[in-house]
C-alpha cells in the first residue's frame, strides 16, 4: 500500500512538474505578470499571477492538476519562479518527496514555505561564493607565477571584490534553470556547482601594468635619505559577470536568455513581497528587543552616519517611491538610502546598545540595529561588513559597519531607518541638517 501511495504521489508530482514547465515556459511570466499587475494591484503579485493564468486558460487542465495537488493559490506564483528555489536543495523531485528515501510515504512540500525558499536562495548564494573564492585563489596563484617569471621588484594586486558580495545568486539561479528548462530532474545544487566548477578558470581574469616608481627611504639611525627606484607590477582583477555565465557557462540560446530574464524578474517580485513582510516583522521584533535589552545611558541629538555628511548623498527618500528593482509605483520605503563608495565607514548616529546583528543575503542584507532608549532604534542595512556584535555599547560617532550592497540592493549605499516604538519614521526629522 505504501508503495502504491508513493507511486501515486510520484505520478502527481510529474504532472505538476509538467504543469510548472507549461506555466513558466509558455506564459513568459515576467512581462506577463508586470502587465497583469495593472489590473490586479489589490491582489499583489499572487493576484497578478492568477490573472495571467486565466489569460492562459487553454492550459487550465494542467494548471488544475497543480491546484488540486497543492491546494494553495500562492503556489501558482511560485511555480513561475526558477524551480530550484521551491524544492529542497537536493532538487525538484527530492523537494516533493523528501529525497525519495525508502519508507517515505508522504511528500515533503516546501513550495508554499517562503522561509524555506529564501533559505534555498541563501544556500545557493553561499555555495556560489565559495566557488568564486576558490577561483580567486587560483587567479592569485597565477598572478604569483606571472610575477615570478617577470622578475619585478614588487607587485600590487587591485581586487575590487575583497570583502564584497560578488555574485547575483538570483540571476545565476534563473540562468541555470532556464538552461535546464526541459530537464527538471537534473536541476540540483550539486549539478549547478559542477557546471560552474567546470568553468572555474574563466570566472575571473586580470590585467597588468608595469610602472617604474621612485621613493625615498630614511635611515632611522642616521636620518640619511636614500632614493630607491623600483619596478612595480599592478595586477587588476576583473569579474566576468552575468553575461559570461549566460554565454560561456550555461550556453543559453536567445529564447533561454529571455526565459532567464523572466525568471529573474519574477524572483525579484517574489522577494519584494517577502521583503515587505520581513521588514514589518523586523520592526515589531526590534520594538520588543529594545524592551528586553534596555539602554539608559546618556542621550544626545542625532549625528551623521558619515564623516562627510549625509544630506547631499541621499538617493531615495522615506515613504512611497518607484521600486528601483521591480519598477512598482508607490512602493513603501521604510528608510532613506545614502550612497557612498564601497567600504566607507558608517558611524553610530547616537549612543546606544547594539541589539540586532544579522547576515542574510536577501532583504536588508548585512544589517544591525541599535537601541538608543526611549523606544528609539536605528537600523543600518546593506553593509559589506559589520564591526560590532550583539550587546556592544557604542558611542555617537563610533564606526559600526562599512558601506556595501548586500541583500536586495542595486548598488553601494546605506539604507538607514529610525524606528520609534516599532513604527518607522522619516529619518530626516532626526538627522542633523
């Protein structure tokens, strides 16, 4: 009986997979959902998905199989995303059937579990970054060999990617799934890792420039100055980026590139919906954490989060705006964005107690929050590096983090929030003019 049940579930899963392929491949959902959203704003992305499906009702027979099997409307939107993220990380069918172990009678479905989907994205991102670091190590060894053969006096390596979040995991996931659009069973993290490792030598490259430089060295005992001339070789590292993955790693056709773009667009729609939920949850959590971790030290007026000031560098205001990633009009923004170069020091705007340090690869990215007492908390997001820990007491002007572009971000900046009693406030009412 158990075997019959398992076979029946397997058959349903195969039908669901075919329906997923029909929906994701035939409907070309990225642009379709964007268009449908105009008539389904109240429903959000899930409502828009329903509208697109009705517009493709010639496929309703297959779609109904998915609905009967899974029962929840949000799943239909998830089915239009790259399949890797809505199964367990082992692959599509292992996600439905808990890995297919002997004795497994019930499917393990995470297709409606947002937290699990986000965790899958983060797992893939972490795995890809490990491979990229391995590729960088190989490149450094190649540079050492080149310098040894050249016999220069000194080498300098210019690495723009040090301590940065190099890869757009969402884009790579989308391209990989588009490359395997007709072979869902093949889609696994292990296969993705192998595909990229097979091309590991092509992920980074370098250029070099040789300069003759003269400097002065002072003898500490005699104060005598000696002029030194050196041959310095500068090696500049370049990351080959998403276009390289599409053309040289996954070998995407033009049609597959379009599908990957649709997947990518949908994934950002999904993450945007999740980001709003996450932000609201975070604000409530911080209100409670500020009570559980009180701060009663001296308080002062807010200072600037940057030594160079903040006002001229604001790129996005608090409140309603056009989302820079999805293009959604009247999207809520719970802070202000302040753009500075990667690695710029971020300062605590007021004395307080660090109550929240997190390192996700989506949403806020690397972020921290400081309790200043009296119900006021400040949040600093998308950092490249955080320099404080939970429980630390900081003073106004202390360097707490460095600017980056981690999480859901389009470039290097600080997303800064002021939260009073769990409610986001416009930071312009607090920061110095």
